[in-house]
């Protein structure tokens, strides 16, 4: 399952030339990931209430074409790998008006408890991710 998150590039995300700063895409990945979990019916806030975090252990972004101020952007998000204690979300960032691929990437996460110990992804969530992720 691929979810799509849509928004406009904000001025604060750009440099003096109106081009999106490379770090903004990582924030957009997070927005896509949060929306993906909500669409699945299991918002990340629920994961935290259950006593877990999905801590980021790796992020990769391949920059192809720059986004610019006020463009409408689509972030496509899906779970590309699921293990007992970890998962990988993959992303494609596109310009909404013509579908141009701007950035592609992924983030890897490990499930930990609130005290920082590695843990298995809760079975209810793992089953949901396996079906819809």
C-alpha cells in the first residue's frame, strides 16, 4: 500500500534562491511516514502510548530535481521492509502538477521501549503493516 501526502513548499524550507534545502526532504519523509501510519489506522501517537518508539537508525535520500517555493508536493510512502524488530519506509517526492520525481529515499527504524531497549514490533501493528504496508 502506498499513501500520498500533499502540501505546498513553505518559504522557511527554502534558501535565498527559493530552492528547497536538502534537510527539508527528511522532514517531508517524516510527514509522509506519520500520514502513512494514520491512513493504516494506527497513528504513531498510538505506538508511543503503547510504550514504544520507532527510532531512526538510517536515512537515505537521492536528490534528482530541486523543489521550489510554493510548489505543490506529493510524498508517496510505503513500508518496503518489515522485520520482527525493525522496518523500512520508502519515499518518492514528486511535483504535484507534472509528477516529476524530485527525491527518492528511505528511512530505517528499530522498535525500542521508552527506556531505550530494543523490542519486537507489537504483533497487532506488525500484522497490520504486513497486510497494508
